[in-house]
C-alpha cells in the first residue's frame, strides 16, 4: 500500500494519454502494487475480447490488475450520446467508487473520464467529490482530452500531450497494435 497517493491527469489533444497510464500500470504491477483500470467510453460487454488489447495482456500477465470496460462501443459526440452511453458511464463511475473505497488497489486509473465529463456522461461535481474523498493512500489517474480546469486544479500532477503533427491528418486511420 502506498503511504501517500496523488492525483495525476494526462490530457491534451496529443497521442499517448492512455499509453502513459498503461506504462504506469506496468511499472506499478512490476513493483507488487495493485491496479484497477476503469475504461470509460470503451465497450462494456464484460468479455475479455472486447477489452483494449493492452488491457487483455495486462490481465493475462499480472494477477494484481482488474480491468473494467464501460461504454457502448461506438464513437460518441455530444450530439450522438445515447441512454446506453449514459448508463455505461454511470456504471463505470460506480465501479470507480467501489474500487477506490475497497482499498484493494494502490492505483485506480479512470481512462477517458475527462472525455466522459466533457460529454456530460459523468458530472464534474461527482468527479471532484471522488478526488476529494478518496483515501489518501490511493493514487488516482484521470486520462482523456479536455480535462476541466477544476480537475486540473485538483490534481497534483498534470501532463498535457500536445499534438504537433499526426498522420491522422493525412487520412491514416487508427492501426491495430499502434493506436488500438
């Protein structure tokens, strides 16, 4: 168990936010810590085959990790969000609270929660309360574009990934094993 946990935020329009959180997960698991990853906006069927590939690998390789995926499985804009998207995001938020309060995990990663907040699927006030009320031994990591200024203010560490150049702008789609 960590003596003191901090709040980390990985945000910005550049590539690498989830990748940074996964790297932190590998480091933590290798040191014997326990990690829970809640993926927001990513298919929530509960099937391992629906997990992001890096999470599948983590659960096969390490015993100290728990992964929960929540989301309808399709790209969401604020205009396209559905009742399923809202339900899945709330399920993810409930799972996050349970993971944090359980004290079973040294690190809890809320992947893409910043985007879920921006889309109105998770209330900013609830996220701030979660940050404030977490046990001080739990490290909390929030990822996703468009982190709210209030989330940034509540964090102890903020890293902003900035896009300078991306092949997506030339029409290259997300590639298996690289972006997805």
